[in-house]
């Protein structure tokens, strides 16, 4: 699959061994996954298939508008040990000795990841977890959209 920056959410698929040529539209918006394939043959050629894929992408983009980075960061994708998205328990090994931490992570602006760790040895398990959760929530409030 080949994806271009000109057409986000649209990639070219060429699989000659399967006689599969066309454009694949893929959009994820607020837990909705929209997928559709536009074959060259069914749409009257490569250019026509790309035009159809772009039109479909624009239609779906209007129907399901983009959500903010903050809202996207708060979507629960899986339940970890902490039960809070972006907060996890980690083990660091230094000089052959293991140290346990609760760590919070978030993205204050695009392309940047911020992390803050709280020692279980220093704060105790429950307090370190609570501090990590508090740091995560503060980080989300300061996120750029």
C-alpha cells in the first residue's frame, strides 16, 4: 500500500497477483471506522477511482468531523493496570536493581510526548498512582488542540 501526503486517509493498492488495483479510503473518527475500496476497473480507470475516493473521503469528513486532540487522548482504548488511560506501572532496572514507578504520559502538542514518573518506593503504591493520575489530568488540560 502506498500513501501520499496529498491525500490523507487514501492509499493506493496494487496487487497484480490478485488483480487488485485501486484506492482504499480509511477514516477513524470518534470510535467510528470507515473503510471503502475504489477499484480502477469499477470506476473507469485510475484517475476516476482516485476522484471517487477523494469525493467519498470529503463526504465522510463532513459527516463525521474531526475531534480535538484532547478528546482523542481521552478515548479509552484498553484497560490497563491503573484503569486510567495514559497511566501505567513500570519497572526500571538500574545497575541490576529494579525500581517500580507509576508513570503518566500525554502529548502537549503534536509530535511531543511528555512523561512523569512517581516512585513507589518514595511515595508508596497508592500515592504514586494518585500522583500519576493527577499529572495525566493536568497534562490533558494543558494540551494544544
